[in-house]
C-alpha cells in the first residue's frame, strides 16, 4: 500500500513537471518585441541588357515570437547630401521578372532565417539607366495581440537597398564635378576651417568618391591633408563629401574600421590667406580663404560705434 | 508484491513518459527547409549559409590607396564585390543591418477628458555601413473607435495648434486632446526639442508621406531611441470606448 502510494506520487511529480514545461511552449501571446537582421544592407548590381541576374537578401529573426514578414520593393531617391534614401511608395522598375514588386508573406519562427532572391531581366536594347531601390521587410506578430484598452499595434520594418545599373557600357564614363566647397571665404582667426564640399555626379551610373582635400598657407606650404571617404555618389545626384580616420575596434584589432569624419582644420590662431584644394576622382578645384580676427574687429567697431553714439547723445542733451 | 518490482515499475513509467515527451517535441519542431518560388523571386528558409557579410582572409591589410580614380561601385556584371575587395576591405556596406523594437503593442489605457495617457517603446539599431540609417514612422489610420472606424481621436495639433507629422510642437495642456508621439535619443530628429514635444503620425489612410523620426550618417552600434505615445480626449466631445490603430517604423540603411 505504502509502495503503491510512493509510485503514484512519483508519477504525478513527473507528469506535473512535464506539463509545466509544455505549457511554456504554448503559452498565451505576450507583448514582446521583435529583432530583425537583414544582409546585405546595400548592394550594387550591374546587368547587361538581354541578360538575367539575381540578388539574394537574407533575413534573420532574433525575436522570441513567430513573425509574419511581408517583402515589398520600392524606389528611393538620394537626398542630395547624405546616403540616406528617401523612399517612395511604389517602384517603377520595369525589369523584375513577372513584374511583381509584392511578395507573399514569410512566416519566420523564432531564431529562424529566410532568403529572398530577386530576379531581373532587362531585355536587349534597354536604355542605360540606374535604378535605386529598397526592399522593405515589414514584420508583425503572426497572431494578433489582444488589446484590452485603447491601444496601437506596432509593426516594424527593416530594409535592404539594391541599386541596379542596366548598362551595355563595361565601364560607364565618370563625369563628376565639385559643385560647392561648402565653406565661407572669410574665416575668423579664432575659429576653424570647416569644409562641406558637395560633389555632383553627372553620369547615369554611381561612382565612388576618391581623392583628398588639402590646406596650404599663403606660401603654398601644406598644412593638412584629408583623404576622401569612399562614399557612393549615385548617378545624376549630389552628395556631401567626407574625410575619414582609421580606428581599431576594441572587439577586433586586426580589422580596423574607416570612420567618416568631417573636414575640419583647427589651429589656435588662423591668419592670412589659405588655399583649399580638392581632388575628386579626375576633377581638381581650389579656392582661397582669408582668415582675420573678425571677432576682435567687430568688437572694436561695436565699441567705437557705441562710444560715438554715446558722445553724440550726451552732447545733444547738454546743448 | 515483492519490493524489487517497485523500482522496475517506476523505471518503466519514467521511460514511457519520456518517450511521450520526446514524441511531442519532435512533432512540434519546425518544418525542414521550405521553398516558395515563382519566376521573379525565390523565398527559401531553413538551414543554409549566409552568402554575403564579412569574409575572413589572412591577406587582408590596410590599403595605401583608397580605390581607383574614377571607379564606380559596380565592377563586373552581377552583384558587386567592390566593397568587399579591391581596396575597401573595411567598408561595411554589405554587412548586417539590425533593427529591434521592444514591444509590439502600445497600451494607452482608458482615455478620459482632462488627462493624457502615455506608453513607450524603445528602438535599437545597429549598422556598420557608413551611410548610417534613417527610421520612418507612420500610422495606418487615425486612432479610431474599435466599433466604429468613423469615430476617431484626431492627431494632435499640440498646445499651439501648429504641430504636424513633420514638425513637433509642445504638448502639455491636458485639455488639448489628440494622438501623437515623441522621440528621445541621440539620433532623434531635431524638432523633438524636449520630451514634451510631440508630432502627429503621418496618416497613411490620408495619403500622408511617412516621415523620418531618427537618423544618423555614421556607423552606429545598439543605438537606442525611445518613442513615447500620448493620447488624450477633449472634454465632452468623444464617444466612449476603446480606440485602436496600428503604427509602423521602417528602418532603412544608408548607402
């Protein structure tokens, strides 16, 4: 009798434990978040008209809940200064095979990954043109989350850029120019020389900025040189150029990182004429700056003007 | 019943239960690799190798020159390897882009006149591409009564009546109703001057264009922004009930 009781108790404990473990697997949907990673962030694809090319994007869910992912292709345009895309709602790209820019939803289990492969097929004779696009992966919980009160459901989307160049040119001829140096010609002696040069790509295909900026004094003596960060300048667009420094990341010292930096030349006291030179791919340009202690000059002028006004007023009051 | 049969019974009982549990686990495990395709796309998931991303090589070294003069990012026909070779080993445009949202439901509670209710979430973003990123936001439609979508809490116009989906305004007056949001973090758009400056969501149903709410032109790792939702009702003008909408955040890498 006693042994049978012990047996029954042991079996009950085993079943109860397993039941608890199973309940965690099928528990009610809780308000947890989502984490999505997409690779690559940006890709460039060149297609010879008449050929078919493909491009694959990998999406990984590090979320703890099942997500429904809906891909969609849209166009983007550059903002003219940075590399941040301005998205459209649709795409006008005519060479997606079957012409579809919407895709069926993907159900991603927790920690699962999926790949989306796009196929492009521009016919022979297609005009040379660049098509910047973004593939948006919109994620929402696969099952609805109950809201007891006023609420807002959230969906998150992560994107991957694909810039497609349709061209029969093996190497499209670059046509780049320096539109603006992005600096004032007069600089205060106690300030710094700061450049925000704008480059214009007049070709239909993207180029990569390459070159350097230099600062020389009135005697032509080099004072500073800044390499250009290799930013992409999309076809028929502009972009603000940047310099860079090389930093070793703490996580991996054998893999240094090019970190973009603005062009800034800081000296305790600037005075005289400075020549700013910029070499961008095959283009060269130079401007001249004048540095004077304008802050002191302005302070003296304001002081003199105030004294003069004060003298005039007091003279008139006496008379 | 002899004493040595008891442990044997327990052992068999345990084996039986374990077999049941293992069978259950196997039956609910994810399906093996599945493939959906048409002529324009292939969707494949399961176990496979990631083809893009960082590649290791003992021959990588810091380059003296940064690319060829006048070169573009394309190279040969097909997907470019320009940023993973040819002098750009340390440019990570082709690397991962990661976006997290801490929760997928914002609970605004029971709305009543003379009070604002709020709730928040955090967004986390990581990109090694030096084009940075931008996050856009929009709502599918205004915050509407669950039982009648024609009755809505309008998007906030803030205390001064001048905030919009692209320009935040100060919103502290509890007698000013509406629905809006604030973004707080190092990369939040500059019009979010304080945590009391709110914008409307761009209304997708009203054909409004989604707006950038946070961005950076630099590489970021685990950059966090906090989004605070706020809703309130003006006195005597709003039907009682639960109001619902859906809002979306779109994270786009720079190029």
